[in-house]
C-alpha cells in the first residue's frame, strides 16, 4: 500500500518536471502556448496523467497534442530518471478544459443575475393580493379583560386551597 502523501509529492514533481522539459528541451514548432496545470499519478506509481491548457483555437490545441505525443518518450525518460523509481511512469496528456467550464459558469451566473433583477423589478411593482394584514385579530375579548373567558367566581381564590389539614 502506497502512502498518499508520497503519491501527491510524486505527482507534483511530475508536473514540475514536464513543465520544465516542455519549456527548455522541446523545440517542436507545433508546440503552442502551453501551461501544465496538473498531474495525477496512480497509487502504484505506474501511470501519470498530465493536464495542460493551450492558448489558441482548436487547431493550436491539436498541434500541441501531437507535439506532446511525439515528445512523450523524452518526457518519460526525464521523469523516470528524476524520480528515481524502479519503473518510469507512463505519461498520458489530457487537454484541461477548465477555461471552457469557467466560461460556461460565467454565462450561467450572468443569466441568474438578469433573472434576479427581473424578479426584483416585478416585486417592486407588486401589491398585496388581499388585505395588508392577512391575519384575523381577536377583538371580542371578554368585558372584564380576562383572556380565558371565566368569571372571577369560577376562579379559585388565593385563601381557599384544596389542602386542608
């Protein structure tokens, strides 16, 4: 069983190594403006998934994916030597679509804001459907001011109690 902290450390190291090698050693012209965003490694340290983003359109993303695929051997050997593991982890590159998700969430929030503004506008013009005070007040209290409706004769007096000894 592998320690989770060790797996996280190796994943972070894989991310740093891949970013460094992409920046300094890979001279492929297909490689666009790339950012290595995250890396995850399996608990057995055999497979690593590297997430990246590319600035540009779909053709730039496809060209960068091809460049990373062709440089996979160099990246894997560099990562394997640096980590000092018995087996170099195999690398899988996944395009990180965080920017698309952020854009979609922003659009949803903007739609919610406009809907809230419309509700507030309608609420400002609204009037009560019935009376302003919807609850009936009990105005027919007894004449003597008691709330329970009993006369003073029906109440036990303080001097007469049920305790006779």
